[in-house]
C-alpha cells in the first residue's frame, strides 16, 4: 500500500511597520483628544465650583454690609469713611479668595448737584464687592448694591465736595466709557475710578487736591498736573471745596501714527556700455567689437565711435564721463561730449566744458558744471588713432553718470518729533510740550511712531549732526495728524559732504543688490560698511571733506578698491567683473 503525503502550505499574514505606525498615531490622536476633553471638563467643573463659592462670598458680604449702620458703610480712611477693609482674603476648600470692597457716594442730579440747589448732594451709597481667585481656573465675580440713608441727617452726615468730569473727543462729542482715575497726588494711590457710558461722571470727594487721569484702550490720554510736576500747568490738579461743585473736562480720541522714511534728496543713475553688442552705439566707423572690446579694423589708422543719445528722466545734475581703455605706444583715443541743439548734435563748447574741442584722454571727465536746462541730452564720442597698423588702442567700457530726483533710503538717521500741544511752562516760562521725543530710523531708513495724539507735528534734525532737512512730504511743516490715522511721512536729508555709490555688473550694466561697500579714512576716524539696495545704490552721509578708500565686494565678483575724493555731493559708479 502506498501512502501519499499532501503538503499543505499556509501563509501567515501580519502588520507591516507602516501600518503599525499609522495605527499607533491614530490611537495617540484619539487618546489625546479624549484626554484634552477630560482635562477641559475638569477645568470647567473647577471653574464653576469656584464661581459658585465666590458668588456666595460676595452675597454674604453684601448682606453683612446692608446690616451695618449707614454711617459705618465706607472704606477705612476713605470717603465715605467706614469700617470696611478695601481688601481681604478668605480660604474655602483649599482655594484662596481675594475680597475687594469699594464704596462711593452717588449724586443724583434729580434733586440738584451742589449748594444752593442741594445742600446734601451725597444722595446714597453704592457698594461693590469683587471676589477673585487665582490658579488654573482663575476668575472673578462682581456684585453691587445701592444703600439709601434712613433720613436727611444721615444723608447730610458727610458733605465734602463734588467733582464733575466730562470727556470729549477731538470733534467735541462725548467719549463713551472712558476710564477716569482720581488719584491722591501725595501718595500716588488711586482713590476712585469710573467708566461712565455717557462720558461724564460725578465724584463725591473729601475736601482737598486731586490728580485726575483719563484714558481708554486705543485712545490717547490726558491728565492734570501739580506744581511739583510742572511749574505752571495748563490743566492743574483740581481743588475740591466743601459743598462746592468743581467741573473739569478732558479731550481724548483714537491714537494715530506716523510711518516715517528718511531718504536722500536725490539718487544716482548712469548710462554704460561694455560693448557686448552694438545696441548702445549710434555710429561706428572703421571699428569692430571683439569680445566686449572696441578696436580698429585691420589696415585702419583711425576710427569713430558715438553712443546713442543719453536723455535721463528727472535729471538734477550731470556727474562725470568715465572710461576704461588701453592706449599702447603710437596709439591714442580721444573723447568728446556732444549735445543736442537746433535739431543737430554739436560739441559742447569749451566755455562750458574746457578742453572738449581738443578731446580728452584721461578718465574721469567732470561734467557736473553743465547746465541741465541747456544740456539735457548728451552723446559721448571716441576717436581712435594709430600710426602702426599692427597695433590698435582698445576701449573696454564707458559710462556717463548723473544725479536724478529719485530718492533712496538712508538708514540710522536721528530726528526729533514735536507736537504743538503744551501741558504747561517751566520756571523760565518756556513751554513744555505734550509730545517731544527723539527717534532714529532703522537700517532701511524707516521707523513707525505709534500711539500719537491728534496734533500738528514738526520734524527736525539735530543741529550738530552735519545733516540738513531739505524738505518733507507732506509739506509744509507742521504736519497735521488727525485721530485714527496712519500717515506716511518722507524726510529728505542732505549734507554739506556726501558720497552716493552705485554698483553695477560690468558686462550687463545691471545693478548689484547686496554688495558690501566699505568707505574709510583713518585720519578722519571714519570707517563704515553698507550694503547696496535693489537699485545697487548706497549713500554715505554725512562726511567730512577728504580722500577716502573705497572697498567694494560681492560674492561671485572680483573686488574693487579705489580712492575717492569727497567735497560736496559726490557720486561714483562702480563696475564689478564676474569671477570665472
């Protein structure tokens, strides 16, 4: 008999690592959700439990106070004076509750405010009890009640005086719910507060002098001053007299801000050509372009090159015409400047550009004295010559720079901002301004000044800073700032000596952003490094007259070092060559 064994293959199935991780993550999420829900429930139960206890404490305190004699209902040493403590604590179920009590007289205008209409203006007392607790479930509860006197004798037991405070906005309308503080000017203690919906409130106060402060979230503030704070205050601390009504008003409104930019009064631009093509050439004769270099054609002894018209927008002043060339022995390149007049291009006469009729061969050529109203459009010309046909002079690039009316940011400028409103005068009868502060712009030439009151403001520079504030925008000064306004202001800065630098790619002529430009002179104790902006520019201001070393560096480019002479407003265009 033959037996056959049957192999039964089984395949065990299990979880992969990814499935285990996903399952664990989902389990954790569900667990955390349940835990947070449970934790929140515990907090809510704890809060409600403490809230009920605090309410019971407050109700008990009010009931106790109602059973006190009317003349005893008051804070110890306060007005009204009484037997109550302003603050105390009580511990229940391991929780510390802070109990704060406040008592004020209420003046009802229905029967008059002060003598002679009402000889007893303190019509009844208002008691407020606040019970608070700390911890994870911290909170508070506030209850209040009014308690009336039993007779006229009780009503007239405290006379004191009445302070009527009204709060208006800039347009003369009442401000809803301002926060009013009555302060003891000797101790600085806040005696009474009020937040009236109507914007006005009557305070019953013991005879004396008080400091009043009025403010509101998102609004300006105003206060009174004592002669110990200001010799001659515009709004002195009010004096409260027995049986008398003292009225005082305040003006507050929504805060405003200035977004200030400190800028140069001018910018720098230029025309340049590195001769990668003939796009910027209007005329060329007997010359060829070889790898960005202009040379004479073979067998040519002379050649001519003229740029396209250079007609800047917003031209303020021409700066210089510069070039980079090579003139071997027996070769020469002379340069001249043309201008457009009577529908044709002519050489600028020597009376305005000395030596132009003969031509220049040394760079740079100063053209800053040209009258821009006459010479608003220029061309530059190069005449090539060689006496040896085997050798040619070479022109690598040329450029013309000018100053325009396009301002640029100047960082780290200190300035003063002063409003017109005064809070009083000093012992020399000089005004003390409500707002008078110094600021400094950031490295981008910007500063945001917030929480300002509506007022007329004046910007100024430190007279010892060697800087001049040429103009502002908006102008003229003072600049009016309305409530709830964010106003942008530009301050245009200049100085007797400055240097405006523009850094460009030597091949493309594109500005280089973020290049490090160091300007230094050890004899003048000056050493400052700045980065170029998106226009490839940076502005050194103020400077002392003298010769400075200039070091320009940028990743991916060859460094450039040169000396610049600064006298007046100077500018320079720096061309950087890419490294291979």
